[in-house]
C-alpha cells in the first residue's frame, strides 16, 4: 500500500507498507511535528489490520531519532537491531491502532 499526505495540492508525506511491515514513512521537513507522520502510520496500521495481520513491524535507522520517537509514541516496541537499523513491532487490532502489544 502507498499512502500520500497532501496539503493544499502539495505532497507533504508518504508511507509504504508490504507484508506486515511499515516500510517507509517520509514527511517533508516543513510539515514535521504536525501529526502528518502519525496519521500516515495509523493508515498503515489500519491497512495491515484489514489484510488480517495481528502484528506490524517497522524498521528505523539507528540515527533517525524523530521516527524512533514516533514509533514509541504509537506503542511500537524495539525488538532488535542489525546493520544500522532498529526493528520495532506492535500488536494491531482489527480496527488498526487500538490494541497494545502483549
């Protein structure tokens, strides 16, 4: 799935999912800290839950503190690290974000 955030006909963010993973979330610098990334991840989780996944994973480069903070805020838990990437996981309910990790 591909999700695009648009503000006044300008693309300000994008998110990609595959399998049970949030593969990419990008928000333009001018639009960060405004909830765009949160909305994109929520749409990703909803799409994954509609495909029947019970858990979602996301990778985050070890130096990307902003995205790590966002994932933590959205109740992802760090489950590992390798090759400069932290791996995060969280349980998802049938409605997307409602269920906390077990």
